[in-house]
C-alpha cells in the first residue's frame, strides 16, 4: 500500500520536475515583459532533438549537449530579435500571439530540418532503476529533479539578488521608469529570451532519455508547464517549481487512484480552479492598480 | 444590379463550359490509370504513411518501367492528410471529383478511413484501406477493402499464445488513440472465448510520457501472469521501459502496432523478451524455404531497403499488398470500370502478399486467416520467430 503510494509520488515528482523547468522558462520572459511565451515548449523540443541529431552525427554526448543548448539559445535570441522586437510597441496580447506563431514555425522547421520520428537518447548515468522502499525511480529522474532544483535556485538568486535580475523585474513593472533610471530594456528583453531558451533546452535534454523526443514533444509539455506556472503564480520562481511538482503529483495520483482515463484532464482542471478561485496563483502577489 | 448579376453568371457558365470542352481537369481515360492515395505522411502516424507512400512510389515506377498495366501507365495522385479526419474528407473529395482517380489505396489510419467511407460508398469507387481496425470491413461495405490484419485477429493470436504458455489472468494497458481503443474493446470481448480473464484494465493518452502509475496498479493486482499493451507510436516503447523499471515480473505482450524496428530502437534493452504478433515480413530471412510467402517478402524487403536505405516495416508491406490487389484486379477486369474492378478485387483468391495469403469473398473484404500472423519474440534486439 505504502509502496504503491510512494511509486505514484516518485512518478509524479519526475514528471512534475519537468513541468517545473518549463514553468521557470515561462516565468523569466513573463518577468521581463509580461508576455507569456508559448514557444517555450519548442525550446524544450529543440534541446532534446538537437542533442539527438548531434550525437547521431558522431559527437560525444557532452559536446552534443553543450552545442544543443547553444543552438537553442541562439534561436531564442533570434526569435526575440526578428519577431518580438520589431513589434515591441504592440502591447502584450499581440506579442503573445506572435509567440504562438513562432512555436508553430519552430515545429515546422524542426520537422523539415530534422525529422518526424521519435528518438531515444541514452541516459546520463545508467538505466538500472533505484529501489526505495518497494518503489523504483530511474537515475535519470534524479537528474531531472536535480536540474530543476539547481536552476530554480540560480534563478531565485538572479531575480532577488543580482542587479541585472532586478533590472528585469523593473522593466516588467514599468518599462518607461526602468529606462529613465538607466536600464537597457531592449537588452533585458533579449536576455530573457536567451535565458528561457537555455532553461527550456536543459529541460528537453534532461527529459529526452525518459520520455523520448520528437518534433512535437513541446506541445503537451508547454501546456502542462503553463498550468504549473499559473498555479504557482506567474513570474514567481519558487512558485513555478512548486506548481510543477503539484501538477505532476496530482496527475500521477489521479492516474493511480482515480482513473488513468482522466490523467491529462487533471492539469487543466487545476488551471480552471486556480483561475476561478485564486487568479494570482499560490505565490503570486495580489496586484492592485492605482488609477 | 440584376443585369450585372446575369452578366457575371453568364461569364462563370461560359468559363465552366470552356473548361469542360477542353477537358482541363482529369486526363482522358485512355491514357493513364490514376491511382489515388491519401496517407498520414506527417504527424503522429507518419511511421505508417511514410513507408506506405515510399512503397507506392517505388512500385509504380517499376511497374511503369515494365510497360504498365493493360498497356497503360500508372499515375499516383497523393495527398498528405496527417491523422486528421477533416483533411481526409477533403482529400477524398478531391480524389473523386477533381482528380477522377480509378481506384483508391489508403488511408493509413482507422480514424481517417472511417471518416471517408460514406463518401466512398456514395461515389462508388473501390478503396483499399491500409488501416488496422476490424470495424472497417465488419460489417462489409460494398466498395471498401483492406490489407492489414485486424486488431481482433491480433487479440486471438496473442490469447492463443498466452493459453499455450498457461497464462489465464492478465492485465491490459491500452493507448486511448483510435487503434488502442479499438483493440482494447476487441480483446476484452474475445478474452472469455480463450478462458482468459482481464483483471486490470488501464489506459494512457497518446502523448503521455510516464506510465508508471498505471503499471504500478497492474503490478499490485494479485495473481497476474501477463500484460497486454495495445497501442502504437512511442507509447508502447515508454510502457516497455516503465515495465522493466518497475520490475513487473510478468510477460509483456505488444500488438502488431509496434511492428517496426523503431520500437526496438526506442525501448532498447527493455524490449528483450517482449512478444507480439506480426506479419511474416519482419522475419523474412528466418522463414522456411518452402514457406509460400518467402519469395514475396524477401523480394519486397530487399527492394525497399535497397531503394530507401531504411529497415522495412510491415506498414509499407500493407501498401505493397494494396497496390498488387488493385492492379491485378484491373488487369483481370480488362478495364478501369469501377464496378468491374470492385468485383475482381472481391474475387481475389490465393494472392500471396507480405501480410499473408488473401482469399476475399463478398462477406470477407480482408481475406486473411489467423495463420497470416506469426508470433515473434524480441531477442538480442532482433525479431525472432516463436512459431
């Protein structure tokens, strides 16, 4: 009985850590611009797919991983330069729509430039499951979990302590005032895309050995990550992590104890409940606007 | 206002008349035999449509090089419909009304097939589907045929093997896509006939990335001896990996939906010992020399692998069989008259294809028996023949 519960928990934590990483990516761009970047899932896909293809080209895994992250970051920067920046004055909603277009575009390019098949990636440190009190977890799941913890902490430090992180927050809050006190808001926006592309690609690479990767793997991950970000409070680092874990664990428990038929519905039920009853999420501050 | 309207209508009518007179759409009947197809070349079912289209292209080229059929060249008209029923409906309308094809091969999936059957039946044009589910041909539709084994046959083959090994208490974990859903229903209906009881029945979504919760439930169901996983795509590969991760200690059976090298590649070492029913094509080299299918499957396998440089899958084989059934029916009918061709397809008897030996009849638009399936086991990363 306990072993069963523990297995559901471990499964949920693995998947939840992945959602958390994607949610962190949403948070960064949101913090810099109040834009929700729906191409976040595609960064995840690009990380995993590029690694697989670079390895197929004969590169050793560490080199392929680093290159794949670089490729994704460059694409993230290009996305900002070529699609977001020219429309900077357009307001938040048009920018969000641009990111939806960008996600479709990136999927299409990946489909043509790479291929449409599923690919497996070897795990970082072996395939032998680790036994914990009758439940099992793969070593790769620990990598995902560790990756999320490290990234989450770095980001927390970045936004709470580092000067540039604070400049990002200032830009999101009031771009004009931020410019007046000398923040380079263009650079901030550019960096936010680079940074969340980096996060996305890391998530994609950590996940690929567990879930496989393909050109359209980003759609579902992006949506679930979005749910996690909303649940945790958009723009809140720790919130993204906690939100991801809650969504992941709720899914696993739901599949285990209620019915696996509704597994995918659980994340979306959570998002509806959150939007109805606490639109700022678990950690989000209540914002009031002065008129 | 009215005059303007009349003028415009006249103009449209004139253009239409001119188009008719000069025969713009559709080539004259005496020139080529037009074979229409609409497959899932992109999207989640691309592993079906991609080898199917490659197979059709390759064989139509070589048939044309040898002079065609009835002295006429073959022409392939293709639309990619992904796995979308709406796209399939548009494609079938274009094939029938604009392209005026003589016979249709495809589509790849059960969903797209079922969506287009009413249009095909109304237009009266022979269609040979490459999709799996039994609902396509049962009840029989006048104009619709298919080449792949049905999910019902797969269930029977698997249950037969389980019985032989003494497994009577099993669990199922099924994909919720069209294929998994259909096969799950067929297997549950058939289990009692084999004295098998399905004690755990779980499902997973087509894009799920982790099935350990479902498998944990199955693991904790007392007394199970085997698990059956109907589904296709990456889902079964994840199930297989999770199955080994949890150390389930039972036998795992997959369906013919994973009968391609990709499955072994994705699941890796976890696939060792997995059993599944599949067409003889996968084990072409292991067939006995006196096996009637040997020549056909080895020939197709060699031709495909030489031309495309990738491993053969049973799905391309379904397209090969579909094309052969169609052109031999056209040859026997001596024309592309749709009713005659349809009747000849229905009379197909003793055709030896990649999927098995086909004997069609007015009540059986598939014509394969259970012997067409072979039970395979994965050993050292290769398919091996069990019986």
